[in-house]
């Protein structure tokens, strides 16, 4: 039983760590331009991806940005989505820092090509070959592609936002609609810019200094050592001013009326801070951070 529990914890740890990584994504060519396909659409068919993994070289390189160790190369032609090839990388000395080099050789000295051979591609995708090409007819839903500088970075999955993005609606491999976005940074300077590299203690101290709570006005706080402040639903205008937000105050005790009054004080202090970073993403003006939390130490 103990071993089972340890195994479950290990698996959960791997899943959580993988969810906290930024993924590379596949590559797609559209009208001759190279884009990042924000996902790996082969995996939308569970039988297909398992069949593919069976033929991929076991020596291929695995990383937190590419857990399956392959990159699909796609294209859109005549309004249809095609899978053109699949490439894998290799580590010669099996170390984490090893350089990926093409081509590779297995332990028996046999050369392994960087691209999955045509025979293996045919074996895996034989049901989808149309006129010698792999039509991605197993795919129905949305396909997101992106290129250019990162406008908003989120270190998780494919959640980062890039300057140019397109959302394709796909029905059995055929493109039925496309929405394009030009994202950008509108206001780059922010009062929060210097906070990212601080440890929690210094970060809380900085927040406490910049977002003061007039504790001297609240004798009811006597005996309370700390206050938790949760700021969410942040809304900004195009100039970097805070338009609205939600503030929740929490501390030991059931004085909800006091918590409401303190939340109003914190919100008033937040409204005086400027500028807030402003991004134009998917035709909306947003800030780069949707919520944050800090602890106010009353014993300082």
C-alpha cells in the first residue's frame, strides 16, 4: 500500500509539473509563412497518437516542453489541413544538457533519420491518405496558430499570447472559418514591473508599502497579526488606469463588516496606482495580470 501511494504521488507530481511548463507546439506553414501551431493535433485521436508513439524511435529526446518527443509539420492547402511530416530529436549521451543533433545513430550504430520514414507515416496514417498526402480529417474543432514576439507569457501549456494569431475552425480537416488577431503591448511600463524578481517576503513588504491600509483607523484589528488581500477581476483602460477590480480581505475572525471596510480602503489605494500594464489581446484591452495576492503584516 505504501508503494502504491508513493507511485500515485509520483505520477501526480509528473502531471502537475508538465502542466506548469510552456509547450513548444507543432509547426505549420500558411501561404509560405512559418507559424507555431499551438498544440499537437495528432493527439486529438487517442488511437492515432498511440500508434504513432509505437513507431517513433525510443532514443528520441523528451523534454518538459515536448513530452512526446516529436514535432509535427503541417500546412494549409486549398482550404484543407494537411500533416506533411514528423520530426524527432536525439540525445547522444542521454544527458539533460545534450545537444540535439541530426541524424542520430542507435546503440547498434544504425542511423536514425530525423524525420519519421515514409513507410512508418503510411502505416500510422493510412486511413487519411488522399492523393498521396495526409489529410487531417480526424480533426474537428479549433486550431490556433501564432507567430511573432510574445505579448503575454504564461509558463503553462500553450497559454502564452503572441503578436499575430489565427483561430481556424476545422471540420474533418477542412477549414470553414478563420479569425485573425493582431495583439500588442499598449502600455509597457507598470508600477508592478520591478516586483517579478522578489521573493515572497520582499514582495509582501513592497505591496504593503505601495498599497497602505490605514490600520490606525481600525481599533478592531487589535490582536490580529496579519491580513490576507486577494485582488481579482482587474480591469484597465487604454492609458493604464485601473477602472475596476474586486478586493477580498480575510483574517482570523468573523467581522465581515470590518473586512468590507478594509477592502474598500485597499481598492481606493489600488485606484491611485498607475500605470498598469495594458495589452491589446484578441480585440480587447486587458492587463497582463488578472489577479494577485499578498499578506499584510500588522506586527511590523
